[in-house]
C-alpha cells in the first residue's frame, strides 16, 4: 500500500517484538509506539526498577501489559541466560530489536575481558541474535552515524582500550553494528536485517558526565520518541519495500562510510565475534 508520502506501515499483523535496552530512551519509546500499534512487546533491560517503570509507561499508553526480562549485556552469561529464557517463552520472535547500548567515558573491561562498548553494543547482541536466530524473523539494530569515529580491528577487539577515547570506542562498536547487520543478511537470507541511525538523541548517556551533558545542550538533539521512529518503521514495513542488510537514516536507505560497508571486514568481524563469545560460525 502506498500513501501520499510514500509507502505506509504494514499494520495488518500483531507481532511479537523483543526490544533490548527498553527501560529508557529509544527502546522505551519504541516499545510504547509498537504496543500502541497493536504489537505484543517484550522489554529487556538491566535495571529492574527502571524496567518496571517502562512497563507502566507502555501499559498506560497502550493498555497492553508487556513481558519483562532482566539482563546485563556487560555479562555474557547474562545474555546466554536471557536467550534460554526467551526460547522457553516463545516459539517465534517476529522482531528482535537490538537496541541496548552503552558509552563508557573511561576505559572499562567487562568480566568477560572485553572493552565495555564493544561488548555491550556489539558482542552481546551478536551472541543473543545467534542464539535466537532460528526463531527470529527480523532483526533491527540501533547503529549510529558515530560509526565515522570507528577504527575496528577484528584481530584486536580490545584495541580501543589503548589510548582510550570514549567516542572512538563507541564509534567502533557502532561500526560493528552496521557490519554485523549486513553480514547477518548475507548469512541468513531468510532473516530480514536492518540497521539505522536514530539521530542525536538525548538519553541517559549524558547522565554520567557533566562534560557530555553540557555539550549536549548545544547539539541538535531529538526526543527519544523521534529517535525511535525509524526503528518502529523498520519493524513494521514489508520486506519487499526494504533493502536487506541496509542502513537507514530517517526511514531512508543510506550508504554508511566505506569502513562500515566492507564485506570482507564484515566477514572477519563475524568470525572474530563468534570466537570471542564461544560459538561456531
């Protein structure tokens, strides 16, 4: 169906949508919008209190009572347990929205031995998606235009820890998001996969740093609701209207920078990530 301004959403199906990072920001906004459009939403978050508050927000806006799962993406065993619980609960996940993310303002190493940003933003969703791949129909990944700051080296995923720069580490993880999405589309042709840039969104990232919070006052930022629009759109559009493995900005396909569009680098990243999280390619 085509409207005056182009293709419109496919609202004909009630789908099961799992949203990670759903306790605040873009994830919570997307969950509210999806629930209001008739989807059954599942919220995944790290903090139980904020997860419960997000559930109240979804219920107040949509009348739907979402299901909740707690997991900390800085702990890969948490991700493995989350995958087991989701597999036990659902035979089919129509959309997996890999939205959880973090920016570390100082060099941090997780209990699994990885730089925080690359684990929370890439390795954890990579692992979760692989463990659920046989049940997922569509993957939507929250990437970022910050991939321009990335300097990914699949042979050394902890490279950002040396001469640490927060935006460099974050950008590297976002570069990985885009490469992962494209490679997932190539390896799993039956699973639709899309990544997107939400714009500069005021989120809880700024709460951890006065410098970041001060800087964001002078940046053109969007509300979480505006930032979530492309996620929701990608979750609802018919596959025939989208480019599998594509990167989107404001509901339009965009070509990412070359370093995030290199198929050989994407294949190397997949192999390195599989080894890092302990699964086969």
